[in-house]
């Protein structure tokens, strides 16, 4: 019988006290029994604190957080099972490891003790070996519970840190998105005789599809839509860089011309493929306000649709490579007159590549048919209705890609005499 | 995406199966880089088993074409199917990348380019 105890003793203490000597709280109103048990535990290498009744025991648990609580069953005032219940009811203490100590070990008493919150039982008459074995087992459980609690606390801390970081990033992204949105044109009348409306819905906070309609000199409107490949911050930053290039004052210096073909040819030279193969597609137009002659050129962007008031609706695109695919490409301008009530739509591929729940793309023919169906509505209404139809196709509100739909309408009053002429 | 490499003379045919997209761009590029590092100058991408190609893949192909041009190498696409063919045409990529309809035709083109 002595053999196992000799094997257990040194191992028990070293195992459970690798970092610190385990602390055991002993709660017993009988001083003699308490001193006896405390002595046995101390001789086994544990640090022992003592309490003479249930209330003092609870106070000691809160103050010292022992690794193990050994409670006498029979005590005046709060008995052992009541202390157990108080421990389990306290969120701060409920994971404590508790062993009930009794003079008897009747099955019904054991069942009651376990049901009221004890983890194990120890007979006052237990041998040294049994005391050691039960204390060791309880301390192992206690150590595991502490470890789980530490891991949980670490996870909670990490989660709080991540949440704070996430909120910070989202706030920064939102600021950047607000900045990008502020670059977009104000709906209304960008020039006499021209009205303009748009809808824009980036797939993430920041979009890589941007567009602009602005004055290029006193008698022309510059218009463009660009699509930076990829998504998110990197695509948006690259898109804003190209947008800066396309500012009128910069074009005067960098290109020396407001001809769309010349602009795209220079952009093709200045915006090569990135090391990751990211690139832009770009459509640029220049609308002469007096003559209503539209010059345009495109680098791989096929999102310009001329909705003619009469016959002749068509896509204003031509075979061309995206920017940077071939640094030697020359882009030529095409020319077409716009007539009264003609509408010119600039749009991103995200709208006609909206997938249905079965994966079928909406497609340009359906988009075109939808625009035609809404032809009699106001420009703004037509754009809103077309977006609504795309969302119906998508069966949702969140498009997988950036969606931009901009419309320009040539108003009747200003230049109708020129058209008749 | 599954990529199998077959070396035929100075050319390598990469048999691609699956989708060529942003998500597997790194796998594709690594495979191509391995071929280039082994001294291959003529690369033929067998697109027969490629179901889908996104805009990111177009950029990757354009970048690859540029880098092979620098090293006097060649690249061609073999048998692109339906949707992929449409995307390549829409993006006008055939201006940069020759498309072949059979393996002998692709290999013969490599020999001609080499001779030229």
C-alpha cells in the first residue's frame, strides 16, 4: 500500500505546481479535524488556507481564489452543500473545484452532494493515499478549468481588440468611400441643354468603377467611365489615380489635347499593367455643347449605350484592348451627333453581369430592352427603374460587382434649330 | 484549377482544367513561372477544359504575353470553348494572343516563330 503513495507524492506536487504551489482552502468548523487535514495537505506540499464556517469560506474563496476547496458537510449556519450552491450561483466563483468532506459516504448523501454542486467526495477517514489521489485529481480538473478560462479570456480580449480594429478600419474605409463618392458629378444640368442622372452601388465600401461628367472648356463636356480590375481599396486607389489623370487641367499638360483617342493613347502609356496583372478599361467622350457632336474612344470598355430618340440606338464601343495590355496601342476617336431627346448611358459591366439565383447573367440585351421599356419615363426614373429590374433579376440588393449607371439626355429647347438646319 | 504540364521539344503545353480566376491566379502564375524557369520559351495554354475566365485572368494573360515578348518567347491559346472564347473576343485579346484550334497547329506555329 505504501508503494503507490511513494510514487505519487513527489510527482503530484511537481505536476500540479509546475508554476506555483497549488492553494487549497479547507473549510471545517471542527478545529481539530481541520488542523489534522491541513497538516496532511501541507505535508503533501500544498499551501493551505483555512476557514471555520461557510460564510468565512465564501469570503476566502472570493479573496484568494484557491485552486481547490475542501468543504466539511456538517457545519453550523451554512453547511457544505449550501456553500456549494452559493459557489455555483456566483458567476465569478462557479467554476471553482469543490470537494465535500463527510464522515459518511452513503450513496444518497453522495448523490445529494453532487446534485448541489460538489465535484467529488472525500471521507474524513480516507487514507493518505486516497486523500492524495483525490486532491491530485481535483487539482488536475481545476488546472484544466483555469486553462480554459484563461483561453476564453484571451479569446475575449482578442475579439475585443479585433472588433475595435475592425470598427477603425470600417470607419477609415467609409471615409475613403465618402471621398471617392465626393469625386462623382452632381446630378442635374452639367451644361446648357443637357441633363444628367446616375445610380452608383459599389460592391464593397470602395468601388473600382468611377465616372465623371464635367466641363472641358467653355463649350464642351468631358465624360468618362472607368473600371479598375479587382475590388476593394487597391482598385479604388488606382481608380482615383486615373481619375486625377483625367482632370481637365492635367490633360492639358499631360496630353495637350482633349481628344478622347489621344487621351486614352496617353493613359495607355502611363498606366501599364501592374505586377499583379491589374488594369483599367476606360471609355472617354467629349461632347461639344454647341454642335452636340460626341467624340469618343474606348480602351476595352463597352459600357456606352446611345438610346436614340428615333431609330439608331446602339452601343458606342469598338474593338480595343484595355489600358496597358499593349503599350504601343494607338486609340482613335469616333464621332457621332447626338440629337434632341437622345440619351447616352454610361454603365459598368457589373449591372449587366448581375447573376440570377441560378447563375444566369442578366446580359446586355435584357439591359437594353429594359432601358427601351422605360424610354417614356424621365431620365432619373428610367435609371431607378432599370436598377430595380436588375435587382429583381439578382433577387437581392447586393451586386457581386460595382454597379454604375449614368444617363445624359439632350434636352429639346437649346439646339433644336440647329438640328432642323 | 488543375494544371498538367507536357513538354514537347522547346514548347510546353499546360493543360488547364477548371476556372481561371482571381482566386487561382497564384497557382496559375506559379505553374507558368516553373515552366519559364526550366528554360521553356514557347508556352501553349490548352483552354479546352477551362469553363470560366474573369477580368483578372485577362490581365494575367496580358502580363504573361508581355513578359514572354521580353524574353523572345511565344504564347498561344489552344481550343478556348464557348464562354471563354466569347470573353477573349470581347476583350480583344486575340490581338495579343494567337488562338489555335489544334495541338499540331499550335506546335507548328511555335516552330515557325522560332525559325522566324
